[in-house]
C-alpha cells in the first residue's frame, strides 16, 4: 500500500509541475529559438534596460553568447542598467560588462539618428512596461519605431506582460497636452502590452509623417524584393489580459514592488502637487503626504537614496497616507480603476489650497488635460470626474480591440 501511495505522490508531483510549466508566462525575450535565427549574420542594435532579461541573463549577454553581433545598445530613462534617478541626464558611454557602445535615448536625444543606425541591420526593442501612459518607456518605443521605419530597418519587439493590463481607465490625453510623458490619445491605464501598443500606434498612423509614409509604401509595394523593412512582435506565451503578472525585476528605481506598480496610475498625480509621492521611502507611490497635513495621519520622512537622490520634501517629517499591503490587498483597493479619492481628500485637507499644485503644467501633463485640476479645485466628486472621461474612454476601448494579441479581460 505504501508503495502505491509513494507512486501516486510522485505522479501527482510530476503532473503538478507539468501544469505549472505549461501555464508559466514566458516573455517574448525568452523565446530565443523563435527570433535568434533571424539575427544570424546581422549587425544588431538593442534598446534595453535592466528588465531585459532572458531568465537570469541579460538579453545582450544572451545574444552575444549565441554568436549574435550586437554593435550598439540604446538606453532609456534611468539608463541601460536602470540606476539613474527619474529625469536624470544619462550620457553616452561604453558598457563595462560588454564593451559595447551605449547611446542614451532620453533628454535631448530621444530618437536614434541616421548616423546612429549606419552600421545596424536589425533593431530590437525589449523593455518591461507597466501599462501607464506617463511611464516614459512607451514614448521611447515610439521614437525607436519611427527611427526604424524612417531608415528602413527591420524591427523586432520582444513583448512582455503588462502588470496593469487587466483593465482600462482614466482620461484620454488631449493632443494639446502631448509631451514625453504622454504622446498619444490614450487613457492613463491603456490595457495593452508593449507589443500591442506598438501595433496600435503603427496601425492608427500615430507615428511621424515620414514613418507613416514609409510604412504605407512598404505595405503596398508589389515587389517583395523592394520591401527590406519589416516589423515583428515576438509574443509572450501563456499570457492574457486577465493575468496578474508579478515582475521579477523592478522596472525602475521608484517602482520597487508590484504594490507600487498597482498604485502608480492613481498616486502619480501627487507629482504635480507639493505633496511627497513617496520617493525616498521604502514605499514610493504607496506613501504620500506633506508636513502641513493633520498630524494624526500616517507619518514618514523622505530621505536621499538610490534612485531618489533628492526627493521632494527630503528629510522633512510628512503626514499623510500609507496604502501599502499585500499584492492581494492592494489589488482589492485599486479595484480595476484609477482611485481619485486620495488626491481629492488630500486637497480637501491641505490648509493653503492656493499652493497645493506645483503649477498647472505639472498636473496637466500627467492628466493629459487642463480639466482635472479645475475639477479638483471646484470640489467635483469622483463620480462627476469619471463621467467627464466619456465618450473618449469608450471610443478608445473600441480602437484598442483591433490590436489585441492576447485574450482580453472582457468578452
């Protein structure tokens, strides 16, 4: 009897592991057998950062070990290794680990130039996104795509799961407020993977005029020998828009855990106010407050730390809120929507309301309009503000459906 019980336990363990292996989400970068053959004999440029991992090895190291000639690395905000502050200027340099030139695509040089791409045959994009409009990696993606299209360079996008990909919410950006923290008419939480987003901005002709023109030419060219450009997304396996994907590596210094990522669409608004948004604390975007708020609230003090060398209200005792908890608790609080109640409550409690907002530009760039700030000042309710997001939000949802590569969270 014991013998059969042991066999049964071993079989159960084996089948359980098989099920886990079959359902584990596999990012596009880990599907090396699909895309590495396309790179043989080519000079490759890679746009990557610290999230661009293939298992425990960086994508660049993986390609080099497989004999792929990587000639150039492009790095986004926070740098190729991901250790720069938000907005910090990152210059070009030689990567110590690989000896490959790294060109920063953040600041004044957002798009690869023709000269940058002279010795490049194929371009690769592989960066973990968090699915929030003002997270600048999707702006970097757009410029990278434009450079590929404009210079007729084949482009591979290695798709990765969206940790906020299970809902869509927020005001749709008004084109008048286009900036690097919001370039397209999409809501704050747009519900697409980086690959799906690339398909959308390409399909909707939201790229530069020259890039759109080149794309139309190659799509309609009759002679296949005259179509050197191609754009391909390497899909994730076992992912859909109901997935709750926990990132194995923090995507940037101030999003150190999934709870911060879940709260980011709601509490990043505080970047446009005098309040600390939690940078310089262990829980950025989960702690927020100000020294002048009521002293019976949660207290914290921002300090200089890696990724937040000079945080807002540094070394000042702040009073405010603590939204931290387990991932499950935070998911329940977020409830698949942007939670406006925190900024509305903070404004209500702030003693000098004329000084609550840093300036109109800061919040308007995050909101993608000049309406939200006035709504807060006017004492509008969350329900009234949310109603004002229509019909633009519903119209966006219809556009989004055209570019889904994975099963959606809604029928």
